[in-house]
């Protein structure tokens, strides 16, 4: 379990996994992320910008490549209006 210290924002606990296990976990995450048939995007929680996208999302959106999406906002792929009539930007 990780806890953040509200004073300095740094981790207060070390992970219980060894460095090798953590590297293996990162490799497995990357493999599952990149090869998933589901469209997946990783977003910056503060700005909402795409940090990374997988091939399924690129194909779903019709973007020419990953660079066209990374750094952009989800509004670039959203329809102007949602099914309920609300604007996607809202």
C-alpha cells in the first residue's frame, strides 16, 4: 500500500515487491496495454490530455498514428453532441 504525505507529496512507504518483480509488472502492463483489443488511453488526471494510447484506440478513432492523439484532449475524438443532446465539451 502506498500513502502520500500531505506535507511534501512524497511516498511514505516502499513497495513490498522487489525491483525485479516491479520491472516484470511494468513489462506485463505494457504488453497488455499495447496488445489489448480494447481501446485504452492513459490520461493526465490534471489536464485530461492523453499520455499514451494503444493501437485499438488509434484504429477506433481513425487517427493516422499515436502522435496525433498523444498530448491532445479527448474532445478531439468525441462527437459534438452526446446521445442525450448534451455537448461533449461540457
